[in-house]
C-alpha cells in the first residue's frame, strides 16, 4: 500500500532483517530520531509486531531472493520518496566448525550474510547517489576480526562482508555515499536466527564478559548505526567499528572482568 512520502529533512532509511534482535533495535532507534524507516524480514508476524510498536513500515522480503530485493526496494521508495540510509542487518548463524558444515548450511550463511548484503547495496546505490547525506552501514561481527572456529561459516561470511564494505566505500565514496560496518561482540539476548531455525534462549548467564563487565545490547549497536547514518559520521568511510566492550582488545581480555570480580 502506498504511504505518505517522508518530509525532505527526514532521514529516509531501509533496514534489512529488522524484525527482531539488533535489527529491531536499529528500527526503533532510527524512528526515535524522527527517521522514516522501512524494514524487511522473512517473518510477517514478527514484522507486523515491530511495525505496530515502532511506527516503521514493514515489507516482507528474503535477502537471498533477488526478486524480493528488487521489489522491496521499489516498495521502500514508494513509501519514502527516496533513500538516504541503508542498514544491512539481515543475518543467519550456524553453530558448527567448517569441517562439520554441510553444503546447504554454507550456502545459507553466505547467501544471507554476504550475497544478500551485496544485492541490497547494489540495488540501493543509484538511490543513495541522489542523496545529500547517503550512507550504507553493514552489521558485521567481532567474529570477522578474529576467526571463531565454532561458527566457521558465519565468521568467514562476516570477514568477507567487511571487505565488501571497504570495497564499496572506495567505489561509492566519490558520489558521497559513505559505507561502514559495525562489528558487535556478544549481544543479548543472542542471535536467534540459525540455519536450522530460530533458537531464542535468552540465557546469557554463561557468557564471558568483556572488560566493561557487561553484555552488549541491541541499543549499543543501534547507537553506532545512528552515528554512521547521521551528519556526525560525515567523514567516516570504510570504517570497521568494534562495539564489543573491549573483548577484542587483547587475547586475554575475556579474563579481565572475571578477575576483577574475584575476592
């Protein structure tokens, strides 16, 4: 359905994978700053729930499907009247080392985390080039900075996503399109979308804490996204920002908070 076009001064934003977790937090944060937001996801029930809660517009789409990408971008433009900010958040996890990852699981992870992000970025670039405050922000991972063998395919996909971000930053920069990545550490309540389905445990009690001695939240990640999408991030391009409480600052950073709590 056709909605009203955003006012000229409004940040017109598209968020992929905005139906839960970090994605929903990004939709909420951008909306709280009076951005006009269209967000995508595969699950219409969760999408409509976020739409009702935030006032953003939900468009059902699977990032792995080029036709879904094309039609959802078209739908977003009809709602927004243009585009200023694209947030590439849709992602999927697979809990297995590479030697135990099936071909099907490998394809699902790479097609979602890397190729889906590529498809949306390329589809949106012509629109972003027409904006005076254009940005693409990808949600990568700290697993892209140091390899995590227990989630091998995910780690590889996010490392490749970082290179996609930096390559696009060079290609799109001359047109004024800034391309950056946020690399979250462990973020409560944990990533729910797995290759095998959803696994919403919400139990973070056993997680190792970073030096800041708390688990990250979707709001922490959303704040970084809001910065990159704002004029305050006007000279950030090709940046890979860790939002991990210091966990990747040292090989033994995960022991700091535990030792600080010892009597």
